[in-house]
C-alpha cells in the first residue's frame, strides 16, 4: 500500500515530545488548552473522514483518552452521531476534566457495539502494556467490524519509539510531530495513512520526513558538463550499470559515461560507452575534472577487477555514489577507505549491505545516524523505510512508497539518480534527498507491478515537475 505521509514533518521520540510539552507548560499554557487544541484538530479530520457515519470513540485512562473525550464532544457539537466506549477510569487532571464534560452516550468497552467509524483513543505515547485477553478480543472484534479506524497519535498498543506492539489503523493522526513508530518498519505500515495535527508545540527538527525537492535552476549558458557529467562504472553484471546510467540521464544529467571492460550495449544512444581494455584503464577515464560524480557498485561483482575499479574510484577526487557490491567490498573498513577528504560520498546500502559495513545496534534511525557520523558519508539506508543520515546528525526518512520497488534493479536506478543530482551542482535542496524523493515519487505513479526499465521515463516527468531556484 502506498501510504500518505506528511512531507517535511518533524519526527521525535516520546521523551522529546514530553519535554516539548513540559517546556510549553512552563510558559504558562495549561494542559487543558493543549488537549482542547489536539481534540479540535482530530475532530476536524474525523468529521471530514466519517462523512456522516456514526462514530465510536474508544477512550482510555490516560491523556490519549482525554483527547478522545474532547473529540467526542466536538463531533457531537457538529451533529455527528457519536458515542464513547470507556476503558479504565480517566486519570486525575486534564483527562478526568475532559471526561466529565462528556454528557453523551457512554458504555464500558467490553459492552461496545460495532460502529462503521472507530476513533482509537485508548493509548498514546505512554508505554503500552498488553491488553488482557477479554479486552484484546473485544477490541479486535470492534476493529474488524469497522469500515474506518482512525487512531489518535498512535494505534493503541504500539510503542511510540519502536513501533513494536499490535495496534492497527487506516489513518493515524499524529499530534504535534510524527514519532518513530509512524515511519519505521511494520509499526509504520500498521499506522496506515498519517496525518499531522499541528498543535503548535515547538519540537526539534533534526529528524524530518522527506519533502519535495527544489532543483538548481540552469544558467542561460548551461552545457552538458555543467548540467552534470557522471561516470558510471560497469562491472561483472553490465545490465545493472546500464540501469544506473539510464536513470542518471532520466534524472537530468547532461553527460553520462558508462565505463567498463564490457559495458552494456543498446539504447539509449545518449549513454556514452567507454570500453576499457583493462580495469586499470579506469584511472585515465576518471582523470577528467569535468566529471561531477562517479557511481560505482551496481553489478560491479566482487572479483579482482571489481577491487581494482573500486580502488581507482576511491583514489579519484570526484564525489562518489557507492552502491551494491562496492559496499560489500568495503565492508567494515568503509570509514578508513573512503577517507575524510573534502569530496562528498554517498553510500546506498540495503539492510544486508548495511549490516556488513556497520554495527546495527539500536533502531534504524539510531544505527544509520551513528554510521554517517562514523564514516563521514551521507548514508541512504534503503528499504520500505529509507533513512538518509548526514554526518552532522540530521536524518530524513522516506516511507510509504510503492512496495513494487522491491525488484532487482530498482536500487541501481536510485544510485544513478543520486549521482545525477549530485553532479547537477548546488543551488537546489540536498541532492541525495532529492534523488531518493524522485525515485519514490516516480514509483508511486506506477502500478503495483512494473518493470524497472519503465521507471526512468517517469523519473524524467518528476524532474520536470519539480520547482527550480
Ligand atoms: N505530548 C503532547 O504534546 C500532547 C499529548 N497529548 C496526548 O497525551 C498522550 C499521552 O498521554 P499519557 O502520557 O497519559 O499516555 P497514554 O498513552 O494516553 O496512557 C497511558 C496510560 O495507559 C495505561 N495503560 C497502558 N497500557 C495499559 C493496558 N494494557 N491496560 C490498562 N491501562 C494501560 C498506563 O497505565 P500504567 O502502565 O502507567 O499503569 C497509563 O496510565 C499523547 O499520546 C496524546 O494523545 C495531547 O493531549 C496534548 C499534546
Ligand atoms: N517494500 C518496499 N517498499 C518500498 N520500497 C522498497 C521496498 N523494498 C525495497 N524498496 C526500495 O527498492 C530499492 C531496492 O534497492 P536494492 O535492494 O539495492 O535492490 P537492487 O540492488 O536489486 O537494485 C530501494 O530503493 C528500496 O528502498
Ligand atoms: K491511540
């Protein structure tokens, strides 16, 4: 499923969210005001999505439940048919005050009747404990009978920081910021479409969801080199290099050289083949200061030639995109091999390649950030939840993309796109994130099953639709 995820939205963990909330309370804002604000933002969305169908609000014992009582009150004020199923007594404070203001129909969760629209306000960012068997069975019956399940902040039962647990929703309305659970792994998928309710709580912005890029504007005297000249190193499986080169052209590069002892033949003829006799001849090809980026790894193989080609690419002064087999060849020595010089290096590992290079302790955000800081490279840690980590600690997450990308060769395209955007020069937004966005966006416009060879034409359409500056 392609999930709707807000662009450029902050992602914070539960502790950061609580700290942000406390900082706001310290300025004099009351908990009730914030809860009313959250409830109003959610009620607005629920009323739109419910389209007049009866709504059942499941209200838990904590502040998530408090939000639920506000939502029920505001829906009733809009004449939406709504009732509340209560789970546990609301805790003292804002949650109890909001519960006391609900004067509509209410029953215990265990006695609730099925409704077409269910608002899940049982548990939020508090640490969830498993429900006891009776409640769990009742909950799954209520959820199974609903046509639309909307979770407030999180599907109840999911841990905010890890996504572990068992709740599910069709739509999740995140309050104030997304949490790791909304974007990572199985938990992310379980949240369905994500909406962000802006409740005006200032939060850290060093971790964001991916956003549409701005591409650098061409000067009047733009030429094929200034648009971005890239060299794609072709190896044992020349088709993979071809895909990277083809995607680089599609993503706007002005000049793409496919270099190898046997680069793939065939269209497009704009892909310039540079056939070299020996792997060591790559050195002469890369001795060209018009080259803006070198892409190495797709289909490189792991033989002696592959080692030679990688050594030469690493010794060149060019910006690098390192993918596939080249990542495996680097392995644990990646940091010392790529060095800490001025050029930009982007590594694009999938989970297996990442584990061969880095210690994967912690969740994907933590592990990828640590890897970027240790290596000095920008890392695109691919998968259904692609995490881009920069050496300065910032993270960007791309998720909710067409799972049809899970086909051999789609990563080769991504390496080529990133190479093209890196070579296109400065002036736009970050080229690595731009590349990841273009790849995902193009895939989102394809059917579930598509041939990767067909994606480049769509990538060009996405490039042409991007604003420039
Ligand atoms: N941060 C913000 O800016 C804003 C936050 N807001 C809202 O606050 C929410 C966080 O509220 P919260 O801290 O009260 O946590 P929440 O998850 O509602 O409840 C935890 C309670 O559930 C209980 N419990 C757990 N599992 C259980 C089980 N199986 N069976 C029974 N009980 C169980 C648990 O009990 P305990 O484990 O502690 O015994 C605890 O009492 C947040 O998600 C958002 O919706 C907005 O109002 C405004 C802006
Ligand atoms: N389930 C999925 N949903 C969305 N995107 C996916 C999924 N699985 C893989 N991808 C994306 O598809 C691409 C696969 O790259 P990779 O594993 O390197 O494949 P290959 O090397 O065969 O080209 C990556 O961009 C990855 O993020
Ligand atoms: K919830």
